[in-house]
């Protein structure tokens, strides 16, 4: 058993990793924290009012009046205005979620829920309402009572800031609800997930020997012990470092049967452990490190980002909406996303410990699988839409010189499927000829990319032979 691997994750980072996952997209954490902050701010303002007797002389008389009754009227008016605006923000948010669910797809609601502007706006209005209520309760009309001048001044400042934030919030909602903006943002998130995965693999030691990984998977399934899933749902997250550390300490190999984004049922085999004697030590670790829930998430599930864009395209192509231009936009961005996926090196799924011993295998997500997710459903739904079929061929042509050479075969296959779909449809001769012409251009691009890759490989081989 090896114990000389890199420094393990600290307890605090493990705790923070769990909290950041379990909280997830929500509309209550930020407003709750800002509400608590408003209570603390009120306590500070009361302390300032008690410590400084001449506080009223620090502010212009136009802003602060010495009359307690006038101050109470002002705070009451601002409280009513901010509370009304808070109701408006809540209703606007609900309307945004409803429109997003209808026009874009229900799986995108979580995206709008985690929008920081929405969370901060709700928190700012809720916190200001709480601060105004506390300040109003602190105003005394009895003779000799001191007016909480600083608190009243903060009421004015916070209320004005909230109304300014409301204008920005409305602008934000109007911008983010548009389909092109949503699609571009989802593809940008895909890029972030790819960058995060590449960064993690620079820290971890990936196993590139396909035969070694295949042998480990076969041995685990033949002589290893199965670990069943404890609940039903989607694999949302896999704590790779925890699994790798546990397998390293137990001198065992963990082979997961599901990757992030795949569905599993309670009692189904979630992982294999080899040797089988390590099952008792690793069963609880696997249950804790592999998070299973109701939703697919973007944190480790690349395919889910593609599926979100596809869902927008499918709704745009439905007879109820019939928005071809949105579908074309989705195809363009899907092509850009596939370039990001196709230029990244494919993983074998194996991860080794510091001494090079294979310890963990996660089923890898292959390029051809992602390509099918991106274009199959759109091609099938657009079987009678010339513009969308041509745009898919354009996307394949744009991908050809960018992706890795071994990805050209699945691109060629999908181009063949597009033209086969067109030939089986009921197009007029002119439309079918346009698709056939674009198909020939796509094949030319794929052939050129293949020849370029072969030339580069030949030159590299000659250089290695000469050296």
C-alpha cells in the first residue's frame, strides 16, 4: 500500500466542496445573508447614534430633519415603496422562470435561479425592508428622545440604491431571457467545465494506456466486489480526490459503472472494487463521494450543456413556436461547442496514484457520443427544414479542420446522415440540390482535413526517424 502520494485535500476544502455542491442554485442563501447583514448594519447604526450626540450636524438639513414625526413619515413612506418594489421583483422573477420554462425548457430554470444579479436584487430589497422596519421601531416621539439620525440617513441611502438596482435588474432580465444570450452562456459554461477538467487533470495523474484501463475494468468485473447505488437518480457529481485517496489507502482499484449525468436506480451496481476484500472499507466512501440526485448539473456533466442547447433548438422547431432562426443560432453555437470538445484530448477514464498505480476508472465521455447528442435530435426534428439541415453541414465543415484527426470519421458519418435524411424527405428538386451541393462541400472539407492530418503525421514520423 502506498502512502506517499501528493498532499491530500484539507478538511476545510472538503467541507467547502460539499457545501458548494449541496447549496446549488437557490434563491434564499444570498437574501438570507443580506438580511442578516441588514440587522448587523442596524446594530452598528444604533451604536453610532448613541456614541455621537452631534450626528445630525454631519448631514444637510434637506436630508435629515430633527423632527421625530417627520422622520417617521419619511421612513414609513420609503418602507411602503421598497416593500411594493420587492413584490414586483418577486413577481418578475416568477414570470421570468415561467417564460424560460415555456420558451427555452424547464431544465434552464436552475440557470436563472443561480443568476447573481437576481439573488443580490432580492437580497437588497429584503434587507432594506428589514432595516427600514427596525429603524422605524427605533424612532421615539417622546420629549427628550434622541432621533436615530444615522439610521434614518441609511434608510434613505439604501432605498435609493434599491431603486437603482431595480432598473439594472429589469435590464438584466430583458437581456438574459433572449435565446441567443442563453445559448451563448451555456456554451461558455461548457468551456469553463472543460477548462476546470483540464486543470484537475494537470493535478491528477491520468492513465493514457487504454489496454491497461480495459484490463483493470475487466478484472474488477470478474473478481471484484460490486457496490450498489443507495438511491435512485442522476449521478450529479463525483469527488475524484476522495475516491482516489480512499483507493490509494486501501490498495485497491475503484471502477465506476456510471459517469456524471447518467441515471442509476437504487440497488443497481454503481461501482466495482478490486480486490473484493476492500469492499467493506470503500463502500461508504463511494456512497459519499458519488452524489446522486434529481437533476443533471453542469459541474462535471459536459453532455448536459449540449443537451440544454439542443432542447432550445427542439422547442424552436416545434409547430407551436416554429422559430427557425433560433434553431440556426443553436446549431451555430453547438458547432462552436463541439470544436471545444473535439480539440481536448479524450480521456481513457483511468486515474493513477502518485507512484503510477491505476486506482480509479470513470467511464469516459467520447466525442462521437457528444456529437450524437448535439445533432441527432435536431436533424430528426428538422427533417423537413432545409435551412437547418444545411446549417448542420456548415457546422461540420467548420469543425473539420479544428478537431483532432480521429474525430473526422464520426463527423463524416453525421454528414452522411444529414444528406440521407434529406433524400428520404419530401423536398422539391431545388432544395434537395442545395443540400446535396452543401454535402459535397462538407465532404471536401473533411477530405482536406484528413489529408492535412496524414501529411503532418508523416512529417512527424520522418522527423522522429531522422532523430
